[in-house]
C-alpha cells in the first residue's frame, strides 16, 4: 500500500514538472549593456545580430530581449523625430566620402583617380540625397576614362513605404559619347523591403534629358526612368549594394548599374570594391555602346 502511494506521488510530481511553463528570466546586465550599445550605434544590422546572439545564449530571456530591443527602437525613433523637427535644412546630414588612386611608372605609365561623396538627410516628411562622383584614368599618355556626376534627389514620404520624388542630375562622360547631360525627373517610389538585413526601393517616372554629344549634336527628349536601390547587410561589418536603372523611350536609351561590396576596416573606415556599367543605345559613331569602371576605394562614414 505504501509503495503504491509513493509511486502515485512520484507520478504526479513528474507530470507537474513537465506541465509547468518555463519561467521567463531577465537577461544578465552585461547583455543588456551590449544590446543598448548596439542600439546607440545606429547600426540596425549590428543591433539585430547582437539580439539574436543574446537569445541563443539565454533562451529563457527571449521575450525580455525582444521587449528591450523594441523599446530601444521606439525610443530611438521618438528621439530622431523630435530632433528632426527642430533641425534646419543644413543640419542632420549623414554620409560618406570615398577615394581611391593608383600610379604606375616605368614601361607602363598609368594613373587612376576615383573620388566620391554621398550625403543624406532623413527628416520627418522629407528625405534628401546628394551624390557627387569623379572617375579619371590615364594610360601611357592617353585618357581612358573621364566621368563626372552630380545629383540631388528630394523624396516626400506619404508613409513608411510610399514616396514621391524629384531628381536633378548633371553628368559628363566623353567615353560614353556626351560632353554633358542634364536630367530632370519626377516620379514615385516604393520600399519593397525594409529590415535590418535588407532594404530595397524601386522608383520610376518621366524624365526630361538634354544631351550635348561629343559630335556637337544636341538632343532633348522625354524618357521613362526606372531605378532600383538594394542593400544587403551580410554581416554587421560587410554589405552588398546594387544601384541601377534605365532611361527608355527617348532617342538614346541608357542603362546604368553599380555593384559594390563594402567591408569595415577600423571604426568609420571601410574598404569598397565596386563595378560600374553604363550603356548607351545610340552613341555617336566611333563610341562603344558599353563602358565599365572597376574601383577599389577607401570609404569614411560620418
């Protein structure tokens, strides 16, 4: 009789132990500090990877860690919006500058210079982007590449995903067949993906282009513009990007694409390898339709 009672008690206790829910546990203080520091860095991919690692290490604290991350993101967004409302046009800009150069002497004499800058300001309703690029190459006394570009884009955000845009752009590229080209475009865009790992935007609209070719011919026409802007944060320190698009419908259609891999070296300094392709459907006689530029540059983010 005593054995039966004992077995029944053991069985009940065992069933109760398996049926009890796992009690949540607050994450250790060092983990809280690491997640908080990752949030302060402003690097969404770093914050996500830090939180994922913390949840794998302390699975009993998963809910608390998710709550902490959500709270930090909400506080950061509230602070950003409040600060943006107080800033003037020339305040609150972030961006990067990149530079690369090489010089070869002796039997072969080659010079290569690549300089660029990108600025962005993400306000409450408006987002602004400024881009400036210069690529120059000279080989054995002959210029083999000379491309310049400057553009300004203003986006008005209807929601977190939908926006309308206005674009002004100037460029010159004698090896693509034109001495100068002005582009004015209006359109709309949509953010297909917006996560710490991936961002992907598409946009499109009409564009008015005025081109002066190297043949001294000038042309003005209306085109349709389609563009894509993709970013993949492979790790907190390495990113893959693809910016490309096309102008179609005019007398000279244009395709452009820049593919890049950027990896942090130290602090705000990164190394970047990029490959640029531009193609003109109807260049002047003697001009190749497609031109490419490969770059290795150092990038400083600010």
